[in-house]
């Protein structure tokens, strides 16, 4: 399984309600059942007590594999990216990770 993480650094605007209720739902509708689930982490603190979180939010999209993600996402990438200014004026950072569970 892979996780596509879209990280939004602190600073600028970020509408978390729009992100969760509109943007993530739109992605789910467009990519269909290839996306296993989606969720958002809302940054509340950094690594030291009282320090700010480095990211205001991190979106996570889960797929079985990179090829499945690419096949489902690529046809809709333009529409999905066109929606970004509706909730942020920041530049997201993207990472695709293989999920490895502890045994």
C-alpha cells in the first residue's frame, strides 16, 4: 500500500473545512474506488512542547500501488490542481511513501 502525502507549510491561508469537505470529497469522486481512504492531519504542535507545527495540514491519500494511483489520478490532475487556490495560497509539498507496518 502507498500513501500520497500532501503537506501544507505554515503561513498564508488554509481553509481546512473546505479541504476536508470539498477538496478531498472531489478527489474521491474523481479517482473512484482506487483510493482506499483519505484523511487530513491538522498541525497543532511541533516536536518540542509549545513549538508550532511545521505544517498547517497534511492530506493523506491511500492507494494499493503507485501505478493504481497514477492511473486513477492522472486523468483528473488538472481539475484537482485547479481547486487548490480555493483553500490555500501556499505551495504544497508532495511525498509518495510505501507503508511499512511494524511487526
